[in-house]
């Protein structure tokens, strides 16, 4: 069981993480390296060292962001892919076995409300396509919620314009090109690549999104037929789409040995392309957590798993989705389920 930590600035400390029953692995990243630059061995050593010092272990890098020029297939992608491969080499050298990354154009995960009040008084992340349609991008990403990378209005307009000429098929081609370039480096470094599904799993702001379903994940693992080319099975991202049968998807990908990381959280669908997050318990939302964990267990999954976004409970304030308490409850719930399956 692992837990995400955003580095020294994270209001959740390693000391607290160390006290969550069963958690020994930390999921983290270098947050101050500009997208596209090489991750230095020194900085990685420092990150791993600070985690070791608290009796924990750096188990997963989530993420090295992929430069937009790679996703757009622009010239310059050769150098960027070489640099990405070099960073993978360093991750392998320090002994981290899994790299989670994504291939979502411009925006990473997307929500339209970062603190929706639930009936029990807790606050959760929520998404509604109708609200998204009214969002104004003309000022850049500045005051809009949920985005890992901030863009000013001109840069954002330029990117949106560039993507208006990129079809889903072209995006798949660009992803295949990227994987062909980096998978050999991952193989020789002993690092497993684990693509994160698009969250939510449909286009946003007219931008193509392709990693959205079981067939898409299977296509992905077929792009480069190497055990190093796998997925992060994120139940919350995939579970936002009612067509996704999560236990069946986990079983098929698990049988191929291509699930390298599991993000487990729950969502409640409230309409077509609308949902909010809930506590991890299967009974609280639409994700069949027992079914997913059974499929993982049956197919021999032994990789890292982490609770994903939590609600804000007990008056906690902090990074949306990434407070301590509800995620810690999620970690113990998931371990309880897993333990029950192991008897
Ligand atoms: C959201 C996360 C994602 C994930 C990236 C991986 O909370 O699951 O931001 O880290 O998509 O590249």
C-alpha cells in the first residue's frame, strides 16, 4: 500500500504517512523541474533519501509530465523523448520500479468544483460537463480549478488552436511514437511504464482524450508489446463512465500482466458526464471496489496500490483531493478488502 506525497510543501507530512497502518511506499515526484527537462540523479537521490529517512520507501514516480510538443507530434520531440528516456534511466538507477504518466492534452485531471458539500458535511471534488461548457478559458488557466500546469491566455490559446488540428487518431500515432522511443529505456532501466487513464474519460474543451475505456487500454498495451508498457488502473477515472465495466477491464489487463499500479477511489455518477467523488467504500458510489480487487487478486497483481482522492473531512484543509484523513481511511479499507480476499 502506498500513499501520494507532494514533497516538502505538502501539508501532509511523511511522519503522518508513516503512521497509516500498512503504508510503506510513497508515491512522489520532483515538482520543480520544468516540463521537458532532464530529472537529475542528485535531485532524485535527495527525494528518495528524505523518504528513506522517515522509514518509508519511494515506490512510484507519479509523474514525469510529457511535453505538449510530444503529444502534438511537433519537431523537437526527438530531443524531448531522449531526455525523457534519460530521466527514466535515473529512476531505474535509484531503484524505483514504476513510472506513472499521462497523455492528456493540455490539462491533467479536470473538475468543475473542488469543494462540493456532501450531505454528511464533507467536501468532495465534482465534475459536470454543463458547468465545464460555461467555463471561460480566455484568461488562461489562472483561477480555474484542478489543473497541474498553469498557462497564460496566449499560451493556452496557442495550445488549443494547435490541438484543433489533432485528431484522436493522430494523438494515438503520437503516443505510439513516444512509447516506441521510451520503452527500450524503461526495459533496460527496470522501470515499468504505467499510463494514467484520462480523467474524466471523455473530451474536455474539445480536446481529444483517448485513454478512456477497456478497448483503449488494450490498444495501448498493444502499441509496444513489452511487459514494461502497462497501465495505472485508476478506478475513479475509468469509473466516471458508465460503460466501463471495471472488474472485467481489470481482469483482462491483469491477465496480460500489464497493470503496474492501482489507483483506487470511488465516484458517484449524477448524470451523463457528471459525477462527484465519495469515500472509498463500494457502497458509497458506483465503483465495485470488491470486484476490482478480486480481479486484481485473481490475476496475480502484486504492484503498488494507493488510495486516491479523498474528501475533506473533520475540518481538514489542504490540497484538494489530497488531504490526510479520508485517504488514510481509504488505505485501511482497501487493505481490509485485500486481506479478506487473501484468506
Ligand atoms: C490526479 C492524479 C493525476 C495523475 C496524472 C498522472 O489526482 O491521479 O493527476 O497523477 O494524471 O500523470
